[in-house]
């Protein structure tokens, strides 16, 4: 079982690589090699199998073909230009998120044995005037270019799978919290910052009201679900390879209360509420009411409580 | 008002061109020129405005740019590789239906003023395990490559419109019946043949049972709806440019009864029922229960009865 992670340098790719190294197996087979590919060379790591790291620009079809020539049994396609970037630079988003995904699908199609392909989509595919809750049969009606490009990826993975070119599975990720690292320019950045920074003893600004609700998953469960996504029997996927990863709908207040329950009253004092209309206008357009029935039936899981998300951050990611 | 019909050589493009010639106006403006483009040079026609005909292969981006350099105010993108063809020749379907549509969108994006773009999608975007009726917020879950490519076009038209690159409108066409001309490679070809050939005094083969139900629209109403689609105010389209064109759900038996009501008992005797598993497997995967609420609210219409479809064929299309 040879595994490839495209986007292997990102925080999710790295966490997935480490989890695979701990397990040593995927789909009931021993992992014999892992390749981490990204636009910049990913960090390598210790593992009970050979680990290669390589650069690959997925917008370059010949580079993708060279990468895939090593014949992988399972491919995780995590590489993407994120939402604010794809909105600011339309052509870059189209090249990476649409044509890049197509290059990987076309490259995989040339392999002798159709590889398992786990493609990460996003709740950003949903938007506009559709009724709650968002179910497995709700139309993706994205209101961003990023969401559009991900929704197109979902359709392509379905059709390439139906035709037997790949054995694809598309998982729509909830907003990940608590995301490790530093704040970024994503509108969702505060959804991790308001927990992460106070737990690190730093101040954080919350740009929305305490009753703002959204849909979250921890990095730990996200990685567990990516692996589960790869392991599902193709026959159990039915007539669509796409599913929304389970998460939890939480208000800002509930998230802060969970942090206090785990870490005491001090971190919450480091949060300052400061209305930011630009961010508020974006995030209040997002949807938070989901019914991820298909993913739950196939064994994917949400966190038990946001207390768990806080604990996982402390255990897995807080700088020592 | 300069108008371009891409796919102007097809039966729908030709009917649309003639309807525009009769009206002389579109979106409350006088039509000053009409260009008909297709892979082979379309038939020209008499009109109260200049009519140009030209060849254009939409898979060739530079050819599309040359075509669009004449700066059109309204573009109808009807050109496509049909369902059976796109299923048999995957790469051809991808090139024409996906990359061709993208070439037109990218070419239109370069125009100084965003043109109105009417894109034709199809009920083939729907399939698989989604609940009836199919509503405006039902997920496209296509079970063919053609449907996949059309669903991708819908997403692209939405995003290019949201960004102001085009003023797009996507209309999902019901199966057109009675379609004039000869049988083609569409799996739905028989849905017109079984009416058209008998009305022409020829035999026809029906590859499915008499109780097979599907969703139909006449060419006459389809053209009327394409024009209405172009004329809707952008502000009335809301957060999606896509809608299902109204049609009528009918069984084969109801269609034949309507033909008999209009043309007497003889034509029906020319229909032979002969099971064709290849066609049956495709068309029984299609959905027939639709609620086209958005299109109806925006003034698009279905035929009053299938008797009308039969009459329209006799009036508009039967060879004399």
C-alpha cells in the first residue's frame, strides 16, 4: 500500500502523515511507502515505512504525471488555494482548485489500477437561498469562487469514480477548530484564534456576537475522518461519492464556556469582543445547520463536545 | 443589441434565430445583428437585421476569442456533445461540454460590457438517490458524464455571473419532444422518434415500456423560454442563475394517446415496442418528477398538453 498526500506540507497533511505513521496500515494493508508532495517541500518525518517528500505544482499536468508515475494505491488530495485567496485571485483559484484537481484526476486515470482518491471539499459549497438543515441532497449553491471550484471537484470525483478511473471519496470539511499555528487572513481565522491565543496566554479579538453559530470539527477528528473516508468500501458509497463530514454546531459562547471548563477562567478574560462589519458580513452568510446523515452512517464522527476540541489542542498542538 | 448563438446550426439554434428574426427585438432593444456559429457553418436566413454565419470550434480558445471579438450583448450557448456521445467518448465530452463552456466564459469575460449569457443545461444533471420531487434546491447528482459536465457549467455560469464577468442564466432543458429532424445519438432520441416518425408515415421503435414516464417540453415553448431567460432582470435571479425549465411529466402511453387525439388512430400503429437494455438502463436512471418553481415564478412556461406538442410539430416541422 503506497500512499500519496498532495498538500502534504499543510497542517492537515502533516497530521494525516503522522497518524498514518502511527497506524502503519490503511485499508487493512501495510503501508510500504508514503510520499508527501506540496508546492514547497514538506517536512519529512520518522515512520515505520519509507517517507519521501517532493515538490509538485498541481497546475502543471506533466509534473503531476511524473509524481503519479510511482503508482500509488491511495491518494489524499488536500492541496488547495483557500477561500479568501481564491476570491482575491480568481485565476489562481481556478488553476489550482479546478485545473489542479483535474490534472490529478487525469493523472490517476492513467494508472493501471484505479487508486483510492480522498478529495477534500468544504462547507463553502453551500450558500444562498436553500432550506435548513443542509442535507446530503441539498444543492451546492456556492457564493464564493472557492466554493464553486470545490463543488466542481465533487462532480468530477463522482464522474471519474463512476467511470472507474479512480475510487474517489469527497469529504466536505467543517470549519476546523482549534486550528494550530498563527492567525491568517481567512474570515474564519477568529474561530480558532479566540481559543488558541488565550490558551497560549495571548489576547484575541472576536469580531462577532457571542451568539454567532457555526459548524466545527477538531483537527484530530478531521484526520480520523479522512482515514475513515479512505477505508469505506466503494460499494457502500452508493450513487454519490460526496458527503459532509460530521461536526458540531456551536455558538461563540458555548466554545468559550468549553474552554473555561477545561482550562479555568483566565483564558476567557483575554478575549475582547470588537465588532468587525467586514468579517461579520462574510461569516453570517455561512450556513451552520447540517444533517451529515450519510457520513455518520458510514462511520465518520464529530467531536463529542467542544471540551474535546480544547483538550486536543492542548495535547497535540500547543507550543511547549 | 448584437446577438450570438453558439450552436446556431442545431435545430434549437435555428428555431431561436427564426424567432428572433420575427421579433426583431430582445430585452426591449432592437436587434442590429445576429451571428450563428457552429462547428459546421449554419444555414443562413432572412431577417430584418444582418445575419452572419461562421464556423467555430469552442474547444479552441483562440477561435472563441476571435468569434467574441465582435462584442455581443447577448450570447446563447447551446453547443454541446449530447449524452450518449459524451458517455461513449469521455474526452470529447470533457473538451466540448466543460472546456468549451469555459472557453466561452473566459472569452466573454474579456468583453468590455458583461454580456447576457444564456447557457443550456439539462435534466441529466439529476440522478441517484435524491427525494422527489426535484426542486430548485435539489443537488445535481448526475449519473452520466454529460450530466456532470452540464452541472459544472451551471456552477461556472453562477460564479462568473456573481463576479460580474457575464450576466448568466442557466436553463435546464426538459427532454424536447417532438424534436424535428432525424434520430441522433442522444439516449432520449426515441422520445421524439415515436411521435415524429409515425406522423411522417414511418415506423418507429420504442425501447421502453408504455408506462415509462419522463418530463417533456415542445421546441416551440423551449425557444420561448430561452428568450424569456435572456430577458429576465438580473436582480430577479437571486443567488443562483440556474433554473429548471418547466415541462410536463408524461408516460409513453399518454404521449401516444395525445398523438391519436390530434392525428387519428393510424400513426400509433407504426410504433413497435422492442426492449433495448442499453437505452433503458440510461433513461430509467433519469428523473421525471420536477417542481420548477423558480422558472415558473420568472415567467417561463410548460406546454398546456402534449396535444400541443403534437400540433406544434405538424405546424412547424413536419416535412411538406
